[in-house]
C-alpha cells in the first residue's frame, strides 16, 4: 500500500482510493503502530488535534480505515489438515 497524504489518496496494487484527511491520518497512525493497538483517544488526538469530536465521527473514521485495510489484506490461508 502506498499513500499520498498531499492528495489524500491511497494506492493498493492497481486500485486507487481518495479518502478524507482524517481517514488518511488515522490510517497512517495505525501503520506507525506496527501492529500494536492504537487507542481511540490516540486516534482522536492524531486526527482532530485535541478538538472535541463526537463518538459517531470517530467511529465512522475507524470504520473507513478498517474497510481500507480489509481491501488490501490478503485472505487468510487455509490451515493444512
């Protein structure tokens, strides 16, 4: 996956998606965590610069990041019997 923060675009293989700034910031914060869990508060601080934000707005942004990640994550391999 490649991101272009200045253009608010995410590239995965041949696919390109335009995303909102908060979604891109949340995606980058998640990637920087290298697999560790990023708290909701940390994402809110990263995406909205400590401004008051509704739970609904944060939930929508997190859902968008998950949808992006799901689109680029290969399906799990079946376990051999």
